[in-house]
């Protein structure tokens, strides 16, 4: 488990739940409390000059996370999937990759690392 004093953030996860009759995606929104979000600054040099290539990583420990609906009621556990959206501090990010991490001595999942752009 990740230490609880490091899990100081909350995020909203928008998961695709289906398609309506007009062909639009429908989403289910879940609030996840007790996660960690780390921001990484990066600059890449290309033919158009320097460009920001900033990324974020969401650390999600299923044993410590608290899942809620937007009204504050308990919700089922949600692990973000590629293509889902994550809202952090009012800004929406796309999930690019989800990596389960386990301990060296066991195949039990310790936490998930979710790459956001």
C-alpha cells in the first residue's frame, strides 16, 4: 500500500458507459478520493522548435482509494481505462496508459499508475 499521507488528491473519472440513440458517447462519472497526482514538465525539440510535452501520472492504490458518486454516495471501485477522461483541479486529461504494479515477492497488484495527457 502507498502511505496514506501521500494520497492527498481527488479526481473525477469519466468512463464511457455506452452510446445513446444519436451515436453520442455516454459517460459515468466517479469521484476517487485519496489518490496522488504528479506532474512532470518536459520540453521536446522538433522541427517547429521547442514544444511542451508535459505529462501527469495518477497513482491509485485500490486498498486506500475511496469511490463516490458526484453526490457523495458510495460507488463501486473504478480503475481508469485507456481513453477515459480524468478531471483534476478543474482540467480534463485523457488516460493514455494504465500500468498495474505489483510487489517483487507477489503477483498481487500493489497500485496502478495511470499516464495522463
